[in-house]
C-alpha cells in the first residue's frame, strides 16, 4: 500500500492516501499493520506530524508537517483552507446546498457525546448516472457525483451530512444502505467507501504563498468513474 507523494518541501509533505490505509495507530482499528505516518516517515527519512485526519476508507490528499510547530500552524488556519472532496452518493442531488447541522461527539471514537460542535458543509452536484438495476424498490437506480467542501473537519462530517440529506455515500457501511453497497461491490468490483479528498488549497505556513495540492483518483474509484463516463 505505497502512496504517491503529491507535494514536498522543507516544511510539508502530502501524499495520495489509498483507501484502507490508517493515518496512524488507533485502538479503533487494531487489525491494521500499515500506517500512513510510518510510511511517509520512511519515504522522506524524517519525522512527520499529521496536520489532519482522513477516515481509513477515505482516499486522497493527506498532509503532514516536518515539525509539530508547522503542523500546528496549519491546523490553526484549517477552517480557512479550501478542502474539496468527491463522493458518489445514492440518488440524484438536484442542486447546490449548504448543510449547517451541528454534530455530536462519537463515543466509539473516545469523544464526549454531550458535546455538540457546529459543522457546515457545502455540496454541489457534478454529474449523474442512472443504471438499469432494481437495487431497492425502483426499476432503475440513480447515483450522483458530488463535490463536498467541509468548513471544519469533524469526525465523519461529510458522511453524516450526506446521510442528513438522504444521499448517503456508496460504500458507507455505517451511514449508507447495504443493498446499494453490495451491488456496487459485486457488479462494479468497487468494495470501498466512495469518498476522496481531491484538492487542498491553503496558505503555506512559512512562505505565506498559496498552495494547491491535487490528488488524482486511483484504483476502483477511478474505474467506476470511467464506467459511469464521468469526465474529470
């Protein structure tokens, strides 16, 4: 599970994290043997400090600092950074929408469920597809390619907000629908959460210049986009 390096300078390094790779060791997933933090440290020959998290099944831009101070400086401006994700969801999301829906802490992630944090995500449909398959109760099944821009980075923020819209992400075992997840896995050989951190735009913490890092789709998700004839 060797990720490609998307960007590297004296202060920062970003990789295209594959789906299934944990950022670092976690008691939530004791089965994992490989971790992005260790892989990036070995690739760069330096200690690295994660700036943010991506869920294990989510792919795409993952940024590290070469010092704890640099990582903290980026974290301090994280809500101002422009984070673009691509998702494949159930149904047709017809129009752009801003979901402003506060999220409770998650007990299984060691968070206090009594704490509620504000969370906003902007969603925009990019393309659609309809297939001749009666997956649930309709003779045809519809899917949308959606752009998601979360302001914060709450646990499962995009996934929970899309469930809130009744357009759960395909491959989401927690918030989605098993019939759809199984169909896409079995008929399109795509057994993963269809969520990808496609682009990160931010101000470099040292130089002050604008930084844009883009992660191409890879593997099963890229193959699905090709099958659906979605140009990107």
